[in-house]
C-alpha cells in the first residue's frame, strides 16, 4: 500500500528524518509509537501530503490512482474543520468537493449531532465522529489516525472503534495509528513500529512482540538478560526484557510476567528516558 523511500524531512534546523524507509502492506493495521517529539505525527502528515519531504518519495499502491489523497482519510490530533459552518453546510461543502451524491448520516444520528448545529458547538467526541463520517463518505483505502481516540468519551470511542473494525473487516482498509492509549486498539493492531532518533528501532508483528517482551520480578540482579527498563522497589525489582528467549525461564530467579501492548510500549519508552 505504501512504500517510503529515502525520505528526509526537517523543521528548520531540527532534523526529523534522514533517508527513512518503511513499507506498509495493504490491509494492515500498523501502530507507530515512540517518545514525544520523535516524529510520529510528522510521519502521518508526510504520508497524507500535508507536509512535503525535503528528499525521497512516498509511493502508493496503484489502486490509489493518480491522486492518492482522494483515497486517504486523515484524522489528525488537531481536527481541521470549518468551525463557523453548520453541520449541514459542512456536509454540502464536502459533497461538492468530492463529488458525492449520497451521504450516509447514520453515525451522526447515533451521536445526536444535529444538522443545524455549528461545528464549534459540537463536543470534541462529536467532532471526531463527524470528521470520521465525512471521511467514510469518500470510501477511503487508507486511514491515518493521530493521537485523538483517547480524547473522546467511552461511548463515542466505542462507536469509533466499532466502525473502524467494520471497515477493516469488510473493506480491508489499511490503517496507520499514532496513539499512546493502547488498550483501545490492542486487539486490532497487526504490527508495531517504534521510532527512535528518526529511525525504526523496533518493527514487529504484535504477537511476535508479545512473545519477545517480558517482565521479570526478582529480588536479585538480572545482568545476564537484555534489560530495556528497570524499576526498583524496596524488596524487589522489575526488569523489562527484550528480546526474551524461552531458555531464559530456566535461569530466572523470580516470576516471568506476560505484558499487554501498553506495558510493552511503556517499557520501550521508559528505557528512552534513562
């Protein structure tokens, strides 16, 4: 679906990417994570065409046509909607731009969004759902979602995620997430990419990653293991180990604990701040 080749980008003197390369397969749900400021949102904006690279190229599947932006849905962390417009006016404007005849407003009805309301009167969650509804009307093949899911309430988040799962199941849409609230999306992510210093530090299928990152709870030091991150308590320590090998279990003086996606990413990110 996406091939990024030798991409370089900077904000003035701040270099973000240099000769960066990445492939994302069609129908794949990919999570991009890393510490703040590592370039996660910038990468989404580059893919969406909001930003232009200094060098390199982003190549899309031929199914995306001559103008790939027509088939890209981008929900950014700062929603770009004309807040002074009424919902009805924004829909009409969207339909005229994308040459849409029929607009399915099912999501709006489920979230009590009224046509006469101005966008600035909508809650953050309603704006997210409205933005998603606009995007779905264009039948996108690629959906880019920045750090926005955690800012909406549980009910609307559920609607958003169920609609997303439906898209992935029925239309095999490709999804790229940037998110720091992993519990909501853990069951729909196929692949995890961790960025560090403008490069890919970790690139794993999620199930493989879960098998390779473990927490060891022990009273004795674990210098023999590759420790990502360590937390010390008065009577024991927690060691986050990557890559964990099965043969380590026979050498462990303590308890080995499986981690969910939140724990795994926290271990990697925590290690960044040491």
